[in-house]
């Protein structure tokens, strides 16, 4: 483990102490878990993005061999 020092505005520090206490954790443990969770989410996103971008493009088979017009694409009841 590595110790670091951070500077927070007093109101943020107070909020943080309350949040950590509500979760029955120290401020250090609460921040550590928050940062680990954030890192995992970013890692998961990067993995998913690389997996998606590695896929080969596929041809779209349009119904009746023609692409819909812009008006047809946006002519939906939810968009009116």
C-alpha cells in the first residue's frame, strides 16, 4: 500500500467523513474502494470498446435491396 495526501475543501472533507461513517469504513478505505471501482469500470469499458472495434464490418441487407430515406428513418411516433 502507498500513502498519499490530498487536500479537500472543508465541506467536502466533512461530507466524505460522513459517507465513510455511514458505510462503517474509514475515509481511506472508502476512497480506496471508490477508486478501485472506478478503475474496474474504465478497464471494462476499454475491453468492451477494443472487442467491438476489432470486429469486422458486416454488410447490411436492406429490405427489398433499398436503403430507407431520411424521412422514413425519422418518421416514428416517438420522435414527433
